[in-house]
C-alpha cells in the first residue's frame, strides 16, 4: 500500500514527504549496492559468461553446473539492483515533473511507486542479515514430535504442513524424504529438503522447539493440551566428498517397507532405507524415491550434509551456535508459542515478534518471524565485534 495511508486526525491521509523518502531510499540503495558489491558482481558476471561460453564447458558436468548456477544468481542480483536503480530514477523524474508543472494529480502515482520501491528494497536488505558461509544453500530439515503424546505427533505434522506452505509462498521446492507416522495420528518425525536460494539461511532462524496450546481434538473431555515439536536444519550440499569421507564399514544399513502413513507426504515403496552412522549415532532415512538404490543415494547425501555440518561445528568450536539449541523437546525450551485456546496468539520468545492471526502463520506466513530473528542475531554479532 502507498505510504500515504496513515490518516490525519480529520480522517484525510497524511501527505508523504516525497523528497525525504527519495533521499532515504537513495541512501538505502547505495548501502545495498555496497554490501552486495555491485562492481564485483559485474566483474564476476563477465568472468562467468566467458566460462559459460567455452565449447568444452560440459566436459566437466559438475563444474558446468556450478558455473551456470552462479551465473544465474549473479545475473539475478544485478538485474534486481539495476531494476531498483531505474525505479528510483523514474520516481525522482516524475516528482520533478510534478513540481515543475504543479500537477498534483501525479502525486498518488509517485507515492505508490515509492511504496513499491520501499517494499522491494526491504526484501533485498534481508540479505545483509545473512552471515553464514552456507546461508545461500538449500536446507535439510527435520521435525520431531516431543512431549505431548498424540497431540505432539499431530503438531509435528502441522509443522511439516506449515513449512511446506511457507516454501510454496516463496517459490521454493520441497521434497519430503522420510515421514514416520505416529501411533494414532500425525508424525513421529519427518525429514525434508527445501530447495531455493537462502533456504538454509532462512530456515536456520526457525531451529528449536515449537510449543502448541489448544483444545485437544484427541481428548474426549475437550481439555486444553500443550504439546511440543522441534525443527533442526543443516545446509544441503550436493557434493560433500571434499569435506567428509563416509566409510561404508561405519554404516548400518536397514531396508524396510514404507508404512505409507501420511501418504500425502511420501511415495509408498518397498525399498525404504535407513542409515545409521555408527561412530556418531546419526540416523537418516529415505523412502520417497523409486528404488532402494535411489533411496540409499539420497540418504547418503543427507548423511553427508549432517556430518559436514558436525565437522564444521567442531572445527569452529561453536557447536551450539551453528547447530542450534539441543534443549529438551519439552517445557521451558521453546523458541515460539502457538496459542489457539483460550486466545489466539503466536509469539516468538527470542524476539517478542507476535501476531494474533494464528491461521495465517500455520498457512506459512513466517517471513516476519524469520526476519526478526535474523535481525536479533545480526545485532548480537555487532555487539560481539
């Protein structure tokens, strides 16, 4: 909506100070160009375009994919920045004409353009909050039901749906690789991959225990029930051979038939695979691929991503900071509460970000919670420097 929507006491919209807004947006865009490194991006695009035009590019498919992927992202960033620069220039020019001709009929168009530019620039500024080496990558996420019995297992399935809706809203792809059904309803656990730029950086802000308070649909006396489920996230690396070496002698490999419960999430196959990495105790399951071989290959990828994250954390001696809190999946450890009875409220206990629209959050409206947490983390880093 245009920024002129704030009413005056008399009910008329407050006039936007257009010169001040133009100055503010100009400064913010200049800062964005600096932290994104627009000149470096232009130089890098020229290098990548040269590499991509080589006739022998696809002799090395892995390198070719790397080159084309990076070229696409660099081009996307430059087109976004150039588009914002053009929008700002157009708004400034239109305002100059408005002033020269004293034609106030054009004012709503200028204000609407500035509001749109402010929204687009705000989305771009989110990137300045990412600080991790792998924030730009896809994410491997796990949900586990915690305290609360059947309600917790139902809550775990609700969380999987919530993050699926969030991914769809952002245009990300989501692939559910394992879903273990609960005893009566819901899920005991689920493993899924979210594919999209900055998927890991965004979902990392969601790591922790999530608490649900509602009237239990599984209680014949309709009592209020509190239940818990946790989310854990690691970056998904297509190739971890340079970081980890997985010896098959360190693996216990179990095959089993997918139960098919929660069939909307997984394909029913007879070739599900569970890998247990004996030295670390890490367990990975995959059951949505078409063959045992494919399930094992995907499970090995996920295991590799988890082991790589573990090694990075050990090298940096910041296990808790990189891998998120490992607190009990129960009382006193939640990062966010979702209250559906006796009132409606979702509140993040780290940032105090809250909303009374619980349904919207459960439908994937999570960006404002993620951004608030990323800003909190950025502020903590600034104070530590």
